[in-house]
C-alpha cells in the first residue's frame, strides 16, 4: 500500500487538505486532487474527511482496473467525475496502465 501524504482538494473554489495515498502524481489534472507543496503556505478551508466528502456529494470513488488485473480506488471531485471516467483510461496508476474504470456498486458510508 502506498504511504499517505497530504493532498490538496479543491471544491467550489475552496482548498481542503486530506491525507491520501501517493498515487495522484500522474492523474492530478484528471481527478482534481494534487499533492500538497512541500513548504506548504496554502491557507486551507479545513481538513476534509473522505467519507464526509462522499456523503455530502463533493467527492466520488472510482475503481480503476489495472493492466495486471488488480484494482485501485481513486477519489475524484464530483465536478470532474464525468471527464475523469474516460480521462483515466490513458493514464497510469502505480506504474500500471488503467484498462477499465467503474463506480462501486455499493456505497459504503462512514
């Protein structure tokens, strides 16, 4: 499992901080989540729990099936969800090509 590092999530023009796995380097433009800068002087609106963001509808989980038949779960902002489903197909996650994207069938809250 990838180590969790601070990431910057922009929702409705406000920036929030959340700790996420370090897999968003190549897909940051597609999903709207970027790694926080190293000397971080950004003024955040607050910390964001991923489950609270999904519950409020600001974030969406996307499951990516990789070329080696493993799955990776990616968090995406709801504003970029429609373009991210197709945009992730040409990207790599953890060094593996993404072959298929889908939305989880069941919603796990909390």
